[in-house]
């Protein structure tokens, strides 16, 4: 069984105006990925 879980976060920085917007978008996406990964980890633990 493979115990590795990975996700890739991609953003189009050209559509964001400044470093603050880029940081906010990255943090928002990181939270979403974190939730997904937690669900995947818990599902693997139940197997």
C-alpha cells in the first residue's frame, strides 16, 4: 500500500495584482488542500 499523499497548488500570478493578493490566494488554496488531505489520510487509516 502506498502511504504517500500529494497535491499540487497552481495559481496564475499574472491575474493577481500584488504580493498580498498572491499570499491570500495561496493560503486559501492551501487550506482547501489541507482539508482534502486530512480526509484522504483518515480514509487510509480506516482501511
